[in-house]
């Protein structure tokens, strides 16, 4: 749509380069995400036409012959306001045109020009997850340590039973989900893909971990947190000189013609 508007202006012989930067830089905006006012400040110029264009190139509002306009921001498809808008301005004598892209910053509660908007802060390291302690597996995303409040999040879960691909995998979605197929005797792999959207930008966070149920703490723990080997137990046997028969009974004297044990060795006296 922006290219179409510029093409029409060029076809009409209008100047599309003169003083674009000055006029575009003079535009200010106030108001909320759903209703805002755009105004040309500090420049005495004739404004012929405004066009407000959505990020999907739909012209949803036009105004003419004013230096200040009010825009009602509404997407009829999603029933939500757009978070990215393009404002094109036809102005001056001879007529000129410029377009400015605006981004809604939910953190500051203000509109900002593209390139000047504060970049969203996500940080996948601030996201973790929790598991329950019962039969079956309840799993959920923990976002309490996230610095920003994103516009939206989409979460997909994957849970596999059996180590090294020997079991079955199950899919889920949402902030939390339940997998009744899991038992506490399983070794399981838990993973998630989290799509975080803020100010028209998105980030993807991924995680996969192997878990096993610890009967001592009655909770799911990382597989590498449990012992992976058992050391053989050894016993200290003292060489005390005592005499035993082959059944392990202690003897008071050395038997004649029979095997006996002393200091862990076999003897026979004839």
C-alpha cells in the first residue's frame, strides 16, 4: 500500500524527496494503543492527506486537510489493536510525502518510531518449569523471574518415556499440561518450545532435560543428580588367630584329620 501511494504521487508529478526528514521527524503521537493522536509540530506546512496503514498493508483510516488526526486502532480480524502502524503524510506546496512506522511499546505504554523503540528484553534463562509429585506428570512454565510482560506467549510441550528413544513421546501445549501416561518408574525427557511476542518482535526459547523420579525426595530430578554407580562394599577381617570349622563355627582346639580355618586360610593337621 505504501508503494502504491508513492507510485500515485510520482505519477502526479509530486516531489517525493524534498524535506521528507524534517516533516517526518516533527510528527508526535499521544494517547493509548487503541486511540492516539498524531500531530505535525514546529513546521508551518499544509497537510493534504494522512493514511494510517496496518502491518499487513491495510489502509484502515484516512484523513485530509488537517495537521492533527485521531486514529482509532482496531483490527477487525483479531478484535485487537494493531501493535505496528505506518503513518503516511502528504504535505507541502509542492506536495511531498513521507511515511513513518510506529511500534507500540507495552512496557512504556507509548508509541515510538521504528528504530527508536526500546528493544524488548526477553532472556530465556529467566524461564524455567515445574513438575508435580504424583502419578502421571503435571508440568508447567514458571515465568515469575521474567523482567518484562510480553504481549503473548505460546508454549508447546514434549514428554517422552523411556531412555535413549526406547519409549513413546507425547505432545501438549499451554502454560501447563498433564501427561497421564507417565509413571514414577519411568525415565522421561521433558522439553518445551516457548514463542514470546513483544512489540512486533518474537523470541523462541527451547529446553530438553532427562528426569527420573527420586523416591527419597518424592520428586522428579535431573537424571544426572542420582548415583550412576555403586561401589562394592568391603569388610575388614582381622587376623586374630581364632579357629573355625568349614561351617563358620568357632573351635576351641585344632581338630585332627579335618580341615579348619585360621586367619582366612585352610589348614589340616594329621
